[in-house]
C-alpha cells in the first residue's frame, strides 16, 4: 500500500514537472520556427507570450515547492537529501529572475534583428537550465522515496 502511495506521489510531482517540460518544448519549437522562417513580429510576440506564461507558471510552481511542497516531504522521508533539496530550492530565485529578465529583453528588443540571435541563445540556455533543474528535483524525489524511474 505504501509503495502505491509513494508511486502516486512521485507521479503527481513528475506530472507537474511535465507541464513545465511541455512549455519548454513549445518555447524551443517557437525558436526553431523563427530560425527556419525568419523573425516576424507575430513569432516574436509568441515567444514573449510563452515566456510570460512560463514566468507566471514557474512563480506559482516554485512557491508551492518552497511552501512545504514535494521537496520538504522528500527531506522528511529521507533527511540525507536535505542539502540537495536546499540547493535546488535556492536555485528558484535565480531561475525565475532569468526568466523575467529574458522576458523583458525579448519584449523590448525581440523585433531587432541584431538582438535576436543573443535573445534566442539565452532562451535556449534557460530552457536547458530549467530542464536540468526539474530533472534533478525528479531524481531527488525518486531517490528519497526509493521509487524507480518509470515504475
């Protein structure tokens, strides 16, 4: 019974992280479209809108994690992961700040052809950082609850 509960718990967390992953994938696809078809005002606006939505989603997601969320439960179950959890929680502010800064730059300079390559590169870097962060959280939970990936 406990195994079933733990699997469900980890799956719920991975589902929420999956929402972030889908947003990041969509954002990456938008960047690819601009890379192939060229930069249009509509496509840049789509990227800005996705960044704004990502910022809002992450702010809420991080707040839930910081206010007694999944990571606190993992540390309660396996205190040896306390430092790892603290490190991950400490990354939230930096990641959210990067999203906000990138959103502002994309909004103000996204239509400038000279600026776009650096905006796109910074967005791709952010996507990689967020994916890595969320995967480290998933892995910590799997280890803390001793739940094998995909089970």
